[in-house]
C-alpha cells in the first residue's frame, strides 16, 4: 500500500512544475520540495508516475507548448518561452515525445489546456501512472470482424463496463485471437474489443480484427462496420503485466470521471467506442505494456 503522505509530497512537486512550467527546473530543487535525497526522490517519482522527474518535466512543458501552438503562436517563440534554445531543439524533443513534428501533431491534439494532474485521484483509480493528454484522430469508416460474446450483467454503459476479454473462455488463452488471424489474415496486427449492444441486463460485445470487405466472412464470425468519426485516443500508462487490467479499468475511470468533465468535448454516442490491443500489450515482448482506448467525440455545446 502506497503511503498517502508520499503521494501528497509528490503532488507538491507536480504543482511546483505546473507553476514554473516556463522556468528552468532543476531535479535537485524537485527533490528538495519532496524532502528526499535526489536518488530516493528519483525512484519514488518514477514509481508513482511512470516517468523520471526530468522526463516528466519535458513532457509537461511540451504539452503546454502544444496548446500555445494550436492557438497560433510561432514555434520559435514557444521554444524560447519553454526553455528550448532553438527551433530545431524544440522540434527534436517534440518528435521524441509525441512521435511526430509539432506542425503535424497540432492537428491531433485537444484545444483545451492540459488538465491539472491529481496524483491521489489517479492512485485511487489504480491507473498505474500518469495518463497523458490524448491524441485527437479523425478516422474514416472501417470494418472489423470477429467473435461475438453475449454476457448477462447489469449497468453496462460503455466498453469499459463489459467483462474484460481476458476473462472469457477462448480469449484468456489466446485461442480465439489465433483463430481470427488464421481465418481473416488482417493486414495489420491489432484486436478490437467493442461494446456492440446493451440492454438493462445484457451486454453484447465483439472481439475482432480488421476485416477486408472483399473477402468472404467465415461462418460463425460477425462483421461490423464502424462509421467515420473523430476519436480521443488515450494510452494507458506503461505497467507490468500484473497491473495491466487494473490500469485499463483505472484509465477508463479517469477518462469518464475526470477528463471529459474538464474538456471541451463530449462523447459522440452515435458511434462505437472501443479498446485497441496491438503488439505493445504483449508482455512476452515488452517489459512494460499498454493499450489504447478510442472514444468518439464531438465538441461540447457551448450554449
């Protein structure tokens, strides 16, 4: 059990970083605020957040910088404001953090400021670390096919409420997954868990893969057309295998209870939300694993 006192001390560090986001921040200063030696502070911060202290500082600076970029500020001025000496240095750090240059990524980010982080809330939700700002992605319509599961249960509203696929016979041992790849031969690796239909006491969800509509659908499988939509794409924090399921459930709670209420978006309930699992959730290949949660969104009515 993690002592609440440790979390509150680290929250002071998080708050300090937010208040001095445009200043030069030294790791020794952060350790001093927490009241630990630099070595112990580094280990504690990494354990609670999933990032080293300075890696977190850089990521947080870039998130705030991205907000200013979206609202029209010049990259060079942003780079200087946030402590990057050159345009090239800022772009290099940005690509390392987000995987694409600022000019491209600004098309796929929330328009609102990065939300203030509440470590105690994240700890209580058992996310396994800090959930970063989502990417906003427009997807064309696509098709999936797979096996349908009919589960009787109460209070199902979202995919997060459906039983996790690893709890179902044929899924927890990988046999359904192997069968789908053999029968459908999708062009890319990745599985979808989609809440297809719910009633008061029933949940029907689909565990599937990408489907080429030009191919015949094997007997016993279900085809589903996903319409074009705009999605918020969240990644769960990097965690060990034994924390993977709690991390997914905790991230869902964070999204629905914390992120949406403070964002400029609401869920587009005319489109399916889904969980997406690719090779990065293979614990036999990676020391730390994650998956993605895709939620269809629309801008909140400002009236």
